[in-house]
C-alpha cells in the first residue's frame, strides 16, 4: 500500500507574491472605503431622525402653549338695544351676523362698529322669539322658535368677491 500522498497545488500558490500584495492592498482600500461609507450612512440616518424629531417638536410645540385671545374690535350697543340671541361669523372672518330677540338681523364687518345691513325677519305680530338653534357645525341655517309654537327657519349666506388688482 502506497502511503505517500501527492502534494496538491493551490491555484493561489501559482500567483506571484507581488500580485497578491497588490490585490491585498486594493482589497484593504475597498474595505476601508466601505467601512467609512457605512459609518457616514449611519450618521446620516441618525441626523435625519434627529431633524425629523426637531421638526415634529417645532410643529407640536405651539399646541403645548396656553391658549390666548386678543380683542380685535368691540361693539357697543345702544342703551335701548335688544338682547343678542345669536352671533355668527363666516369662515374668512370678513362678515358677522347678529340675530336679536325682536327678529332683527344685522350683518356687520368684524373690524367696524357700524352694521352694513339691517333686516327684520317676518315674525307674526304679538309673537316673540322664545328659542334659537343653529343647524349644525358648518351650516348657516338658524331655527327660531316662536312663542306660538311655530319655527322660522332662516339662512345667513355670504357672497365673497375678490377685487381685481393690477400686478
């Protein structure tokens, strides 16, 4: 029995050592570049998450402050003025409407003290307004309950126009 083994020749052993050294140097360079690229990418992800956190904090912070209100305009009613039952404003805050106990309806600009228009609702004689209810959020319907048991429905609508300006 022959116990001698034939030496196996590796393909790498046939490559000159100068070529192997050059390849090893190139691989080490690529390894360092990949390590630094992954490190920079990781820092970039951390910075992006921190920026998102600070943006969310910037957006949410006003919600944590206490609410405040300031007077824009005040309206003084005459000494013989009728009690205000309902006061509403359109969505752009350009026009307000006021309903009073005698069936008066006035539209007024929020920043001025004088009403634009005043109307009297068609309430039957010797009948008074006993209750008032709005039609719901975002609706301009108002129901006036009268002392004779009837209901008068009215709607306050606004026409919005924008003046043409020359550029």
